[in-house]
C-alpha cells in the first residue's frame, strides 16, 4: 500500500473542497481512522506527518498505541460501551461520539475519579436511522447544555455518521442540518463550538463544503481494513 500516495490524493481533494467553500485548509483536520489496521500501517502514516488517529475499540487501541510514536493523538470514534469508560478516559485524548446523557455521566464519573478532563463531541443521529447511535437532532440543544455542565467533560462540538449513499450529493442535506444543529447549540450556549466532525472516505468533500472541521478517513487512506466484521455495536457504522 502506498500510504504517501493515498495521503497526497486526499490532501489535494481536501484542499480543493476548502477552496470551493472559500475556507482555509487549516480549518479542517484530517483524522486517520486506523481501526482494523496494524500498528505498522499507522507508523507509516505517522511518518508522512499525520498525528490524529481514530479507533473504535478500546482494547484494540490499547494494544496498538504503545507500539506507535508517542506524539500521536488518539480519538475514540463511534459507540462506546459504558463498561469501557474507565479505559477510554485513560486511553484517548478525545472521545467523539458521546451519544447521550447516560454515557456522559459515566465518563464524568471516571474523569472525576481519575482526575482527568476529557474533550468530547456529542454524536447526533442526523439521519434518524434506527441502526445508528446518537442524539436525535431535536434533543441536541438540551442534551448539550446538560453535558456542558459536567466539570470533567469539555464539549468541543458535534459529530455524526451520515446515512450511507453511493452518491455523496444525496447526504449534503444531512451535513447542512448538522451545521444548523451546531449553530443552535452555539446560540443556546452563548459561545462558539469549534468542532464539527463529519465526513468519511465516501463523502468528506461534501462534508467540508458544508462546514466540517474534522474529516475521519479510513479506507481511502489505508486501503481495506485488515480486521473485518467490526459491527455497529462497536462502531456505530456498518460496512
Ligand atoms: C469506520 C469509521 C470511519 C471511517 O470510515 P471509512 O469509510 O473507512 O473512511 C469514520 N467514522 C467512524 C465513526 C467510523 O466508525
């Protein structure tokens, strides 16, 4: 796998999407989704300058992280089980995908016990799909206001996994709705939220055009995953 070539292609497409949206390239972070990939593959991309990596299983991340360069930043993406909150707080720099108050309470409990303050994003089920995790759009403002009161959680914004379509134009409306959710949250908070994590291999350009500040890209960077069959109970995302 030619990781350097994959990265160059993605970089040029991110830049082009930023140009179309009159945005600076620096306004979008690239998170390499390394679930199901080996630590060798992660090291190869780290050598190309990538720093942010996303995993969706706490145990897998804990096995791989010690084999990777220490300057990398690790994000938990997708669904987190409440019995994994302690390890997640210890392992990850950022927890994306806080999908409700009960998970937030559990993370707050461990943040307090362990003396850590965690950066989090709140996951929105923007397509209203029964198969996906996340807070329904109509509940996002009250949920965010509650979670924002937890002293050991720092709410940086929202994340979503948009419904899948082979034609990314068809998910543009969901990304636009996410941006509106973020504006509603900011109005209710009276403060800006820096992050809107949305867009994956299939739809990241449309997501950037609609305001994404962090695209999460796996397949397009690494090639197909080594470990298959990760399921929605762990990732909130179906292959
Ligand atoms: C797997 C996954 C991704 C990356 O998906 P690709 O299609 O491989 O780019 C992004 N976000 C979440 C939450 C995921 O589970």
